[in-house]
C-alpha cells in the first residue's frame, strides 16, 4: 500500500470515527440518552455474539480468496492503528489491530496456493 493509500485509510478511519472517542456521531450518541433505549436483554446479547461469529467466519472466507497484496495491505493498516498523539493507548483498540493480523494469518492457512 502506498503512503498516500495509508494516509487516506487512516484519514477515513478518523473521519468515520474509528480513532475518536465517540466517532462523528458523538452528538447523536449524546441524544441517545433522551431516547430512553432499554438495555439489551441476555437473548439480544447472545444473538449479537452469534452474528459476530458469523461475520468473522464470512470475513475469513473472503480473506482466504484475497490476493497476497490485499492481505499485506490489511497487515500494514493494522500496524498503523494507534492512539492519537494526545490520547492514551486503549487496550481494545490495540487488541483489534492484533485481531486483524490474526485474521490474515488464519486466511493464509485456507488459501489454495
């Protein structure tokens, strides 16, 4: 991935809220308190877990057909995930980067090369 591509990806990440405390929807999130949204039930949390597992497996399937350049690009992007200069590293963000690298490793095991 070119330096321009990396910078563009990181800019999009920040613009889309990936590197901000509450993302660009922060004002909307504050309004959520006014909406009286009930907490998720145990059944809803279980359904979310199931869906995340399904999505992980679908992504793995797609990555197993990705080109070597595409897999390398994902690894490079994972290396660039870091907190803003004025922010403290958040363990979940750092763990997300590690998970991206693990996805690439797992995808390579399924490749038919």
